[in-house]
C-alpha cells in the first residue's frame, strides 16, 4: 500500500508540470534555461523567507506570519524575474531557433511559472513522499477516510498549476504597463496575483478542522478556474500582439 500511495501521490502532484516540461521545454535549451532560472528564483525567495524567519523571533510563534512573509517574497522574486527577462530580452532574441518554435512572451511567462511550480511542488512534497513510501497510510486529520498523502498531492498539484497561471498573468500585465509607460505598481494584474496567492495560501489553514480537506480543496480548485481562464485569455492576447 505504501508504494502504491507513493506512486499515486507523485502522479497527482507532478503529472502536469512534467508533461509541460516533456512536450514543451525539454526540446529547447533556451526554455530549459528559463525554467531553471524560475526555479532558482523560487529557491531565492525561500532562502530570504527562512532568513527572516530565523532572525525575527515572533515569526516562529505564529504560522500566519511566515505565510505573509513567504508569499510576499515569492511575488517579489516573480516580479524580479520578469525584470531580469525584460533586460535580457535582446540577448534571448539573438539565440538561434533550435526547432522548437520562437520563445514568445507568453511561452516565456509559462516557462518561468513552470520553474516556480516545479520547485514549489518538490519542496512541498519532499517530506510527505518520504513518509508515504513506508508501510500503511496516514489519514488526514480533517478527513479521516482519506490519506493525507493524497490530500497533500492534490494541494500541491493545484498550487503548481496556479504558479504557472500567476506568472502568465503577471508577465502580461507588467508588459502592458511597461509598453504604456506606466508604473508597475499600478498594474492591476500584479495585485490580482498577490491577493489570490494570499487567499490560496491561507485556505490551507482550514485543513485541520472538521471536513477540512473539503473546505481547503474545493475553494482552491474554484480559485484555479478563473485564474486559468485569465491566464489562457492573456496568453492568447499576447500571442497576437
């Protein structure tokens, strides 16, 4: 049962990011570099968050504070990666086409989000998957009839897809604002992504109560629907520009 749950949790959590990597990213060295850059940016945000958590003692007493700081750092580094890609745009354009198609801005945004998604998913599932490989299973506190490993995998999958969509939305909004000569802080897509990230993160707090997995998972997937719609819409608009 342990190996079955381990494999099932891996498939749930990583199927979509691995599929995108296999069919879109792997055949292009340029896209692989962009994805690794996104993953590195997520690691940098985690490092800064851990430094703040270690330095500021009150943060250790309440988990809500570390969520506030962690989400803020992730979005700061997501914004910083867009700035970096913007400055490197001419250099990226000079790289020859390797047969995988041009690296359009929507594709770059998706790949940047994929880097965030993969690294976030690996870090979320690392300890969980290690425990899942043992014999038996562990019921979720809020839903005793369901394995906590399955619940964790579903949450990880949802955040993985959200990270990809958030990057597409953010990059599109910042690019439009830049072209109009506006201030990045006035970009509504920036604040849209930040607010949704906070909502999604705090939804995970409901997992310990009665029917906690339902209270957490249903709103998360409901949140994913409009986020995915906006990402699809903005990616399509940007492709036509």
